[in-house]
């Protein structure tokens, strides 16, 4: 009895390590490569994993479909591959979903271009049609999706040639506003900027918000405790540090971007989200190369990053974070042994592990 009593007095320390489940594997399901992971949890607790299914190669152009897999058990197992958008030989991609907590509707922002229009042609303004912006939605837990609807004229400036939604996820602000992080290129690619688009009418109409630059593009957003929106951005300044900018008006305008000295990056997409009860969680390859996918936790609204844990030490690139129904963390990320694009895996991360407990 005495021994049992002493055991009860010992601190409870979780030694549970993350588990990693392959979701999209290169060469399977009729696709050469899968890229650009995005993941959300629906109001019913279903985990939806999105990606670009690239038919013929690893490149960003050509025959690319927007695909989806579903998990009903918190990411432990996954159903068959489903196609959300397949437009023949054209490029359908850059998934960036957001859930409207008021209605339960999932809004999925996307981009499109002709398969024959390469990024270099689009950026140079020499493509046949250019890059366009679209939206689809699901009102049945992601089982079916509406035919994509174009919103380019509402959210794209005339001088922007390249345009990308996300990659990653959007957020819903406390006000109810739906906000999607995006980026653009202009002046032949010399100008790279981040921006947001938003909807105040449950996704019916969308408008352009604040633009941040120069020397940044792919970005993700998080709402801070004081109501500000923090935008965390991929950088091209040459210092391999993430850029951050803030909005005090719900994303209509942003401050000049500054470097976060703690967030090293290899010029790559990253993910950020609020982990309820803990703080702000961030994931990216914490290196000057695409490797060492790392989770960081800030307990002071992104000012410092008190906790850091390496999730995967090998080649790794894009990632997307979510909060699982049981409160743990899910991370859908690109990884491999030879390259960072061998597969897209889903990591189930115990909340205590993130903090090193």
C-alpha cells in the first residue's frame, strides 16, 4: 500500500511519442507525386486531408487534380482517394479550406490554370490564360462538393500575374469573418507579396484585404488574444528567417513585415494555428534546407517560442497543422528518405509531447 501511495504522488509524465501514418504516397492511386498538403477537422470530427495529385511528374504545372482523403478515427486510418476537382489536363490546386463554425459549411479556396501554362509563363505575363481563383464548398461533412465558382475579379489585382491561395488553411475570426491567406507575383516575378482575402457574408462574396511585401509570399494567419491577426510568411530577403506582420482591423491592412529571428526556414511554406489552452503552434523545416520538420509552441502570443520538438529529421517540406477531436495535434506534411516529396504523412502528436512533458 505504501508503494502504491508513493506512486500516486509521482508527477504524471507522458512518454507517448507521435505516430506517423502515410496518407498520399508517390506512385500510388494513379499519380506520380502528391504535394501541397492541407488538413482540417470538420464540426463532426472528421479529418479531411487535401493535396494536389500530380499526374505526370513532380513539377508545379501540367495535369494536376485536387484530391482528398477522409479519416473518421482522428487520423489513424484513411479512406480511399477522392477527387474534388479534375479539369482534364489542367492544373487545379493550392487547397485552402476554412470551416464556418456558425453554419458548419466548409469553404475550399483553390487556384486554376491551363496545364500548358507553366509558372514561368504566367509570372512573365506570357501565358495563354493566366492564374485564376475559385471556391467550392461542402455542407455535408466534406462528402460532396459544389462545382467550383470563379472569384478572380473580386480578389486579384490587374498587375498580379501569379496568384496562390494558401497553401494551408484559412481561419474564422471572432467576428465571424472568414479569412484566407494568399500571395502573388508581379513585375515579371520581381515583386513577391502576401495578402489576405475575406468574406463577411458566410462565403457568398469575397474581397481583397491587406497586402504585405515585398520579398514574401506563401503565408498563414492566426488571430491573437487581443484580436489582432498575425500573418506568418515565407521570406525572400536572404536571411532564412520567417517574416511576420500584424493587422488590427481584421485583415484589411497590415503592418510592415519584420523578421522573427527564432524561426529559421529554407524558403518554404509553413503552418501556424492556435492550440486552445496552450498558445500558438508553428511547424516548418527548421533549417536552411528542406529537412527537420519541427513543431514550436509559443505561450506569449508569438513573441517567443518556448518549446521546440523535431517531428521528423529527414527531408521534409510543406506542412499543415490542425487540432484533433481529442485535443491532440495533427500535422499533415511532406516527407521522404531520398527527397521531401516521397509521401505526405499524417502525424498524430500528443499535446504533452509538444511541450516536452
